[in-house]
C-alpha cells in the first residue's frame, strides 16, 4: 500500500505553491478579477481553532474560484497596533514592537501550516512605516476637508493611572481594571472624524447590499435615524420668561400635553445657570456621582432613580398648555444624545414613569390605553385624550398635526436625528499610529506637512506602571517645528484608534508597494469592491461601518476611487467556536491549538472537520464529539487515498480497507451495496459536480462534504462490482477535483500520482446537463391513500399520462372492480392517488 505521510506531503505542497507562485496574482492578470478577503487579524500569537475555521472558509473560496478561471486576489496582513502589546510592556515584558512581531511570526506560521494560500507579496502590517505614513496622509487630507476636527468630549479618567481608559478597561463597578481606583468622567480635547456627515448615505445604501440581514439591521440600529421635532421650552421665573430656553428633541410631539417635567443631563451647559442656591448642593452631589458612572450604567433603570436625580429649582413653560413644569437634572439623560435634555412624559415612557413616581410628579395620560391595561406607562397605539386640539386623533395623525403646530407657532421645527455620533479616534496610548499634528503657540494646531511624514513612534521609551503613555514625557518626540513659522511647537501625543488602520487596508492591498499614494486608483478600480469579505459577527457594527465611511471619504478627498462607495460586495459572517460555553479567545485562556492535529491527522482532516461539523454561519461547541469527528474525517481521507491509488504500483485493493470491505465515514458506517453500474456512477459523478458547485456558491460547505462522501461510496461499490475502469477513473478524478478546495494537499498529491498534473491548475469540472436528468423516476400509485403499485416512468410525464398509467395498473383495476373512481389526484411524475 502506498504510504501517505500527512506532515511530509502537506509541507511539501505548501513549499511548491509558494515556489511556483500558484496563488500570486498581478494587477494585469488577464483572468477576470475576483477578490476574497478574510478580515485581517490582531496578532495575538499562534492560531487557535477559531482562526482555523475562518481561514479554511476563505481558502476554500480562493481555490474554488481559481479553478473556475478567476484571477483571485487573496492577500493577508496584520492589524498590529493595539492595547495588549502595550499592556505587556507595562507589565515588564518586551517592548510593543518586538512583542508584536513575535506574535505575528507565530500566527503566520500557523496559517502557512494550515495550507491557506495568500499572495504574501502583498502582506501588510499596520505598524510598518509605510502604512503609518499613508494613514497620516489620509488624516491630513480629512483634516483639510473638515472631516477631522478636535473638540471637547467626555472620557473615562483614572486618577490613579493619570490616563484615559477605554470603556473595556472600566470594570462593572466603575473602577479601573489596573489600579482599582474609581474612574471619573472628564471632558478632554479629543480628535474626531465626521462620520455623521455620511449618516443618510450609510443608512440608505444598506438596502442594496448583499449582506446578512441581521448585520444590516445592526447597522441601521446603530445609525439610528429618527424623525421628530425640536421643541423649545421657555425658562420662567415668578411667572415671567427669563429669555433662556431648554431645547429638546422628541419623536413623539403628540405627547406634548403630557409633559410634566424636563430633565437635563448632568453635563448640560444650562445646569449651572438654572440651579438655584437652595438646590445647588444636591445638584452638585448628583453631578459628582454621575462622573463615576458609565453611559451604559446611567441608562439602566436599576437602582433608585430618585437618588439619581435632583431638582434645579427652575421651571419652564410647556408651550402646549402654558403650564409651568419643573426642571430636573438626572443621570439617565446623556449629554451626547439628542440635545442633552428631554421632555418627560411619564404616562408614555417607562423611565419617566419610574422617575415621576419616585419624585411624586404628575402623570397625565395622552393616549387612551386598552380597557384591560394595568397602571404604568403605555406606549402603544390609541386615540389621543387630554390633548386639546389633538383629541380624537390616532397617534400617527396627532404626531403630524403636533409637528406642524410647533412650526406654525414658532416653538420649534421638524428634525431628523441620528443615534450615530462622530467617531472619536483619540487614544492616549503609545502603541498606535501617531496623529500627525503639532501645536504652535502662535498658529495653533497645524498638520505635519506630507513630505515630513511619517511621524514614527520612538523605541527608546519607558513604560511606567501607571499606564500613562510614554509619549507624553519623551522630549525627542514632543519637540517639533511649526510648519507655518518655523518656531518651536509641541507634537500631538494622542494616537489613532486601531479601527482607523482596519478601515482602508483592503484598498491598500490592491497595490501595497505604491510609494506615491495610499491607494492606487487604477488597481483599486480593478479589484474593488471586495467580492467576498469573511469575518466574525463581532465586527458587524463598528469595523464595517467605519470601513464604509472611510471608502466614501477617501473618494471625496480624491485619495480613493470616486465612484466606489461600498467596499464589500458580499459579506459572510462565520459562527464562533466555543469552549466551555465561551468563544475561544487567548484572553479567556480557552483555546485549542491546531498543532497536535497538524502532526497527526494533518491539516486536511482538520479542515474537513471544520467544514463538515455544521453550517458555517452557526456557532459550534468544541467537545469530545468534535475530536471524534476530526479522526473520522482522517479515516475518510485514508479511504479515498486507497481508492485513488489502488491501481498504482504499490497500491492496495479497496477490499483491504477493513475485513468486511467497509470503512467508517465521518457521518457513520455505510454498508456497500452489492452492485452498481457504469451509467449510474457517471450520472452520480455529474450530479455531484452540480450539487457541489451550487453548495459552494451558497457556503453550504457541510453538504459539500456529504456529497463527496456519497460519491466516494458509489466509487467504492463500483470497484467491487466490476464497473469499467475508465468510468471509475473518471469518477475518481472528479472526486479529487471536488475535494481540491477542501483538502488541498491531499487532493494535489493523489491527483498528481494518478495523472501527473497539478489539480489546483485544472479547470473546475462542469456537469454534463444530459446526465443531470434521471432516465426514469418511480411513480407511486395509491388507492385511497394506500400504496398499491410502483411504476418506472419518464421524468417528463404529464398529468394525463400519469392518470392513464395508474388506471391501467392491474392492481388498481382489481381494486376498482370495473367501477369508475370518484376522483384521481395526480402529482406527476411522483404520485397518483386513486379515490374510489
């Protein structure tokens, strides 16, 4: 029997593909272009099974599309900036650059050993000087276009670490994960990108995307478009208007008659002006308390809301009815949403109702609830009541009339609002792309000229246990020159959010060695948009939204193709792999390494198990059954190896597989039928080509494996049934070509031994249409719903012919006894039911 040494075969073929440049594609490749891209990873070290699943799915598509005749662009890179490398340095480990590059080497080795193929000439790392340079070029152009700006914004501030924390660094109890200090909310100058300018386009374009509906829904909700009214409440004192106004945004202007109080966010600029001396202490205490709570915590209704609000002592006039309503400050209103103030309608909002009940404030119902409705806030449909000129109208009608009245009376105007906020990209960290600006005492903030880019991170830095960025105390980095006057200036120490790096890398892959431009327009026009983008659902909102924004912005500032608005034509989100009920992650310590499988069953058996375990969109749990499946897939490949090499010198008869001539497949045992003819085998081979091709196109990889197993069974039966060897060889070669994208090393080795050719440069098999139609099908004949006969008929049998054949059946005639049936139900060519 010919030996199959998985480690030797797989590493040999991996070397060949690299040496031959099989999957390298040039921008002038004559084949039609096709761009497959897996989201580039953060290099946390060697791959685990989550990586294996992701890269296997992408690799199947790359190899399949290549065999279909496409010039497939399949690049790889590393999202190499990020907090873990900096944290390692703070804890006394290697400097971020060395730490990151060591992790890159580990992950790259895993990907290569899997046999996933990429054009490594195009490799990108976001911490490379070239990538930093063009990241900064893009920023300066966005700054010139008004799409980047600096403004004050609330941040998480740790007094112990003396630095800003990302939201994920703040524990549930509001303390810093590193120091344990209570985190504060502070307003600091931060850099933003004006993504809100594109809100309407980002929202409306979702309808035309061939993306999973759940992803599009998540993006719609994040953008959060709403139509409503801006409404101004005049502040009053001793019954007279003071000239101050509180402006709110509401999607329910029809509830105006039910407003019984207003609420300002603790950070609202009017709080100081409106708070009376009598209430100043309580308001100050509330504001201090709010500084230590996260936005998510503040939006929660848990906890006593009366302890989270305070009366300012001020009143405003409700424009709908002229009544004076008190103005409160409460932490459940956020400064960053709407206007930072709300009109409270406790009868029709749960949070307002809880607060009003706690504060003993009036509750005025403006929509009539059903008769069986219990006490509380009612948010459903109904007729308007207690609402003056709106009484008797439906909610929808009243909304429109109220909005018109507000405009006519001069109290406000209709408005469209978005939940989406401008993208805060400032990070007070070291290991990120420096923001390329300096501050001059005379000329203020100035961008670094493009011919002086990149601004690189110094390596001679000291990481303090406090976590404060070492850039803030590095004289060589801080010292800069004003590009306007040539005088001394101070360099910006904030670095960019790492989402910036991943928002345009797919464009850079089109021509990654271009030294003149961030994006080669001709190359991008050839390859973009990405035909198939693959990644986890965890990136469904921010990464994808930012990438869509960046693609548009680059075109608008003439750094990208102006006609390109969407970066990803198709999106596939694979399911996660869980271990112990949680997604595999190095940070959680629940990973399973692929290395042991590479050296035993091989990469191909592992790949096949990942493809066969279930629909790739679904999450899977890594269990003992998963381990058994991997071994079963290895047994299946050994079986195919015996079939493929049985007639080669040194090959083995298939009957030697086991004592009884049967072999366990990954999906159980399949007993060999005694015979199969050549016509059946040829027909099944071409039906398998058709079904596998269709299933690959819809990512049904698990059914692809099942189809290949079924064909394997048929070939095995044919070898024992004396079927013509030419027909068997044709079916075997079809099977190996179908397996080539799934198990690339195995198929390449077996196919080369059989034919002397490289299977991955062979064309994808095309099914013979004439063999896809069965010559006959079985027509089931029933009498009164019971099976009475079976007839072999043409698949093209029509209803009249089916009825005639059924009535001519001797069994049917015997049961009818010469009588006419009361009716006949025909479903040709499969079923006829004769009713007596």
